[in-house]
């Protein structure tokens, strides 16, 4: 996990803000807090943030709306907090671009584990990246894993969330093998993050909307009936 990562907690419950602030601070994280969208924007305008913990039920603009707005211009990792446990609400959160989702009440230690997992996906520790290819090219696309950038055949940078980038990287490195949903969850590091079957399908759908000419007739990522997904293009490293 990134040393002294800066976490921003956005929650209108003062008790939760104070609890998480003290808990995470004691564990070596730099923590800022905000009670609503206005205070959050103030923090974001003053200092860089490594990860955003965002409550769904906020006064004024909701967490879902804030998540959607942020995804229009930033890939900052977002963990959603909610007292709602319905699967449909988790789906909506992921569709909006959240990287993880945790329901209240929760153990702060579980949230810390989720934070560490998300930050590791951005900057994995203990791996010598110099020994691994960092640039992948396929069907006119260029994927730079070191800078975590994806550029389209039209030379336009396509913004991906942390979870989307990790999943695409896993597919690109698959060697055109079919991978099951369970394999994709494990290899992309998302099995603990979402914990239910539709998570991979949602991420695949989001990638297709951003990368395919017609997401209903995909040519890059194919669905294998009864199996999983296959990344079709030939990949060149360099």
C-alpha cells in the first residue's frame, strides 16, 4: 500500500467521521473528512487525494451522484458506504464507477483491508515491474500499465476506473484464453471487493461501452456461453 496515502472520508454522520479518522490515522494514513459534497470539493481543490470513502446517503447531492460526477473527470478510487444492503443498490454503485462497496454497520478493520486492497491494485508492492512488459498494443489500442493509461485507435485517452483497468489488464495478459468469472475475480483482485456474481459482468459491460463500436456486438471481449470471457485481439508488447 502507498506510504502515507491520503484518504478523504465523506459522511454526514459526525460519529462515523471521527471514528474512521482516528482509526485510520493511527494506522499510518493521512485522513481528511467532509460532511457533504460542498466540503468534499473544498478538500479536493486544496490537496491531492489517493482514495475517497463516500457515503451514499448524504444531504443535498447523494453519494451516487457525486460518484458519477467524479468519474466524468477522475479515476480516483472510490469506496462507497451505505446502510442499504440491496444488491440492486450495489449494482448501481458499481455502474456509477465505484471501485468497492461496503455496507453499514461495518468493522473499521474490514474497511482498512478494503482500502489496502484497492491501493495495492493501483501500486502493487513487492513486484519488480521492470521484469514485466508495461506497454500492450491490440487492435489499434495502446495500454500503458506503468502509467495506467489506455489510448484509443484515435489517439484519445480513455478514462478507466481502478477496477476496470485491472480487469482489462488481466484480459489483455490472458493470451486469448477463456477465463471464468471466478478466475477473473481472482486474477484482477476483485473477489473480496464485490463478493457477488454480477460484479465481473458489470465491469465487462462498462469496458465494452468505453471500447467497443457497438457494445451489443463486441469484437474485443467475447462472452463464452456457460464459460466466461475471452479477449480476442492479438496483443503485442513493447
